[in-house]
């Protein structure tokens, strides 16, 4: 007969072995998740409903293929007037998450695409300074770098293919800064831009969840063992 101690040990090992195989979960985001950023093309507010180039467009195609056939209404194009150092987006995840990866769909226009980007995170925000009188909303306070300068490829194909990058920082964060560092072409508008962004977290149960599973397994064993003992009398 298997002992309670041995059963508990085996159950614990089984639970721990399940953790690494948990799937990633897409974090639910919308255009309203963008709470700050640089002015967009034609010098409009970063997330203004009056601009088809607003930063919130990076979260308007969160499932399926990303089609830029009508890209003027579903891509982010920060204004090139203010230089590359100012092309950023501040994102509110709505809660704290441990990020596992980011998937980026680059613009399919070489003169309005991003050559490389960076991603940083924090758990507090502050008012971003205005640029030429344009509000930049909120900025992340004391950000931690999750991804340094990371290259993106660019093509003229449509639909746009997603490019996925792993994130290894195990700290939970609520706010992100996505920065377009440069562009892939020196022709045309030489302006940065992105079609879509999708963020993922690891769907691994919290320690309390493990405890509940383990406790339920032990209780089930005790009940089963008592019934077995009663039937053997």
C-alpha cells in the first residue's frame, strides 16, 4: 500500500513538473491601453481620435492576420519632425504581468517602418514633457530595460508577418515603454512606424494554486484510503 507521505511526495513532484509546460497567454489590450507617446504623423496628439496614425493603432488587430491594405487607419506613425529620440509609446497593461514575449508586426513601407526597437518597463508613471506644445501623456518612471536595441526586418508584403522576441525578466510590471530607435530606409519620409504589437505573459499558476491542487489531492487520497480500509473489514 502506498503511504500518505509517498503519495504526497509524488503529487508534489507531478505538480512541479507541470509548471514549465504552461502556455503563454495573450494580454488583452486595446487602443485605450496607450497612455502616452510622441506626437504622431502630421503633428497630432499621440492617441487622438482625429488622427489615423495614432499610437493606439498598435493594439487594434489583436487576433488573426495583420493586413495593411488600409494601413493609414491601422498603423502607428510617429512624427519625424522631432527626431528619433522622441518616438515612443507608453503602454498600460491594466495589471502587473510577468512578460514572456512580444510579437511585433512591422510596417510594410520601408520609409515608414521601424529598423530597431527597445522595450522597458516599470510600475509607476509620471507626466511626460510636452513637445512643441503637444501633450505626450504619461511616461514610465525609472524604467527597467527588458529588451535593448533589437532589430526588426521589413518587407513590402501584405499581410504583415509577426516577429516574436522572448523576454526573460521575471519581475511583474504594469507599464511599458516601446521605443522606435531607427528606421530601415533612408528614402521617402524616413519615418518610423509599426502596424501591430501583441504582448504575452506566462500562464503559470501562482504558489497558492499549487497548494490548493496539492491539498485536494491529499484529501482525496485520505478519503479513498478510508473507504478501502472499511471495505476490507
